[in-house]
């Protein structure tokens, strides 16, 4: 009787442990998760005095190139969104490689005129997150779809930064749904792709946003929270490493090797 009771307790404990593993969220099986540095940029050009309010979003070309040089010298491989997803969701890590994912928000035109040539020079890739209404209406200093298509054909990638760049955390359910679905639908159609990443404007989102991102068939959601990305944080609330105008190549390597 005593032996049966011990076995029964052991069996119940084992079942309870399995239930805990399978029921504590999408990323429970990955433990702490594979750390992945996702760099967050916005614009690369020589800043004018009139842009002082956005100073922390602008990196000058010389500094940006020094960062690419540092990554190249240190042996870093730049990821596509699909590769990043496989690392985070499936722990499929490129063998023998250090890796980093370069992301740029807002679809600023200097991504074509300055960033693109430098990426080609160092044989690297990057992802730009597009505000689709800005591009569709050809707003000033914003990438055009012709430019985007040219860069996509050269191996660069483009994901969603919503339709109008709203504060999703304070938007209605209907607005959030439209911002996520309509932007993805347009990018899918124009670029002949399955857009898989949503980047929350100004890092503002809620659980409703995450739920809608899943329903819209996005695979990953990027925030503006500073730090290395990990599946342990949730695939729809991934951190990024904020790159400042003062970030040197040495600084960058130190930040992503933490």
C-alpha cells in the first residue's frame, strides 16, 4: 500500500510537471531562449540643426560604417527575418557563426541612398520596417516602392510598421486590426511575400495588439525595449538594441556580447 502511494504521488508529480511545461505559454519549452541581438536604427545621414529633436534617431554615415566594419571584423553574420525566426522559435542557430539582425524603422529614404550602398560594400543585409501609407502616398524623404523592390531583389528585406504609425496601445480594437492587417496585405501584394514581422510604432502595444498580430499571421513582434531578444520574452514582445549617434563600433560589440 505504501509503495503504491509513493508511486502514485510520483506519477502525479510527473504529470503536474508536464502540464506546467506545456501550459505556461508559447515559449516555455525554450527555457531562457537563445539570445539574439536585434539592432534598432531609424535614419542614417548627417543631421541638420532643424532635426535636433530627433537627434537620438539619426546616426551619421561615418559612424554607421564604423559599426558595420566592427561587426564584419568580429565575424558577425547578418540575419534575415526568417533566419531570426528560426533561431528564436526553433533554436536553429547558424553553425559556427555569430549573428545579428539589423532593423531600421520608418522607411526613411536614406536607407536607399546611404545604408544600401554600405550594406552592399560589406556584403551584409538588413530589414526596413515600412509605414505603408507613407510609402504608398510617396511622402517626402520616404522610400518608394520602386526603391524597395530594387533592394528586395538585392537581398534586403521589408516588414510592417503599420499603416499610419499610431499608438497601438491606445487604439481601438478595430483600428489595431486594420493597421496590422492592411499593412501586411499591401506589402504581401506589392512585394510578393508573406510579411512575417510587425514592429510596434514607438514601441507602444498591448495584449490586444499581440492577439491581433497572431490572428493576422505575423510570426514576430518587435518592441523598443532595450536589450537582447529572447524567446523567453515572447515572440511578439522582442527587445532590440537601440543604436545612438554616439554608439561606436566598440560600444556596439560590447552591447551585443553581454
